[in-house]
C-alpha cells in the first residue's frame, strides 16, 4: 500500500524529472542533427568507394 501512495506523490520531483528528460532529449537531438550533417558533408567522399 505504501508503494501506491509513493507513486501518486509525484509533485516537484516528477516535474523536475520531466524537465531533466526534456533537456536531455533536446541535447541528444541536437547532437544527432550535427552528426547527420557531418556525415552528409563527408559522406560524399566516402560513398564513392564502391570496391
């Protein structure tokens, strides 16, 4: 029973977790976008090797 009460009591900690996850997701998406951009720029040279 104590666990059910603990799950319902999100309060500030739940909001802080959401904000932290949102910031991490934003940073991750920015990193992936930069990686894709770099791959696209250097990919033209690497894709020509058809061995």
